[in-house]
C-alpha cells in the first residue's frame, strides 16, 4: 500500500508564526492607538481654528452659537469633541471657544481634556479630572 504525501504545517512552524504575530501586535497596537489619539487632538485644534475664523469673519456681528458642522470635531461623522462659544470678558480679547470631549466618546479620559482658543490667540488645555494637563505643545501637536 502506498501512502499519499500530505503537505501541511508542522506544529513548530505554527508556533513560530504565532510568536512573530504576537510580537508585531505588542508593538503595533499601542502605536496605532497613540496615532488615533493624536489624530483626534489635531481634529479638535483644527475645528477650533475653523470656528475662530468664522467668529473673526463675522466682525461686529455677534454670533450666539456655532452653526451645525462647526460645533463638533471632526466636522463630519460622529462627534468626538463638542465646540462651544464662550462669552467675551476682559482676559480673552472678545471671544473664547472651547472643544470639550464627548462624555461617551473615545477621548473622554484624555489627559489634554478641554481645548481652549481665545481671540488673542492663546491656546490652553484644562483637565478637571486630574487638575492639570500636559504641556500645550503636546496637546496641540506642536511639539
């Protein structure tokens, strides 16, 4: 009787392949997550600049609220941040806009917290939960 030759993976080959995939996953997943967080932060910052451009363009006409589409980041799709126009005071130069993370969104526990941009160009972050935020450059993508 002749035995048919069967081509298959050995157990050793399978274990080596799984080990390589596991090592790649250990490095790739955290890198991917940090890139997603960075992208959400950049979306929030660019949404604040778009809203500031609208407010500046309105000039003396006071805008009570931001129009739909400019009141969230990203501009289209599911909101990760909500933008709010704050009233003028002596410190902010005429207006202030903040981007707060959605409570149920992926950035609700981000250390950068709430992004704020005012008429003087001052950028800042505040995180009520931990009392402080990382350096502004890290949150706004400039460092």
